[in-house]
């Protein structure tokens, strides 16, 4: 059985399409939150999740646009988030918002006899905290799962904590550790972190037409092109 594990798509359809073209057929799709903000194709990415997601959780940016509240994101990205969220609100309809509102903060699923625990930022349901490396062990303590899946940081990584393998697949749409597209695949009990290239200039060209400030376009373009932040 092949399971795609995706997080932090952030409206970047070309990046998402690159995953699908690379991986071909799959049996299940898990989503760790944040399909909106930053990128130019939020509606198309939500549509993909509506059609293909088997289990998913709410991200802080999803929560912000769905409930008209602050996203609590990193200070250096706050302007990008606020400007693109205002724009995204004009692109999404009530069905899109209802889909986001229905996402739970935490989820659990079972695949081939193994338990997978899904959260966006922390395994306790906090949507906003950025876990430091030395905080992960305490954060996952007592969670009865073979795999604990987390997103939010946009930085790919995997480590064992007790009985669990803690996995951050990285960001599909806005990686902060060198660009490209990051995600994970679980197949026959083995989990692989994957990183692929995509047509980033297509995303940048669409972003250039967005009704946001030139400063935000420039900042987001830098991250999309792999300038670490």
C-alpha cells in the first residue's frame, strides 16, 4: 500500500502537480494542514483535497481564513500571510470555507496494522507552536502511534522518539530549507522523505499577477526560489 503524506501546500498547484506526476498511483493521501495562504492557486488545491484526501487536519492558515482570525505565523511571514489571505478570500466560496472548517485539529488512522497520528504543529492540537528539536520528545510522550506526523515548520525531518517515528514531510508549496517540493511516502511499512523539483517559475508568474504588494511578491519569490529563511 502506498500513502502520500503532504503538508503545507499553501496554494502552490504546480508543486502539488509535480508530486502527483512523480508518484503516479497511490492508495491513500494524508494531509497535515495549511492548503491556503502565500500561493496563487488556493481553490485548485482545496479541490484536490476534497477529491483525494483520506485523512487530514487543520493548519493555522486554514483556521485563519475559515474563521477570520489571525494565523499566528512567524513574524517575518505575517505580512505575506495577511495580504495573500485577503486575496484568497475573494477566490474561495462557502463550500471551500466549510471544507476547511470541518478539518479537525488532530486525527488518527490505521494503515496496514500501524497507527498514524496526525497534527499540524504539535501533537496536542496547538496550531501555532513551532517545536524546537529539544521539545519534540516531550511533545510526543505518551502518544500510542508508530508514526507521529507533523507539519507547520516547512522543514523536512524524521527521528525516532521511543516507540514512535516522528515525521515532518516538509512543505509541498513553500519549503524553507532550500526550495523544491518536500513530502513523504509510506509504503509497506517504510517511510521515505522525498524532495523533487518543479516548475517554480509557473508559480512565480501567477503570483506576479496577484493583488498584493511588490514587497510581498519579492519576499515570497525569494523563498520559492530556494533562498533559506
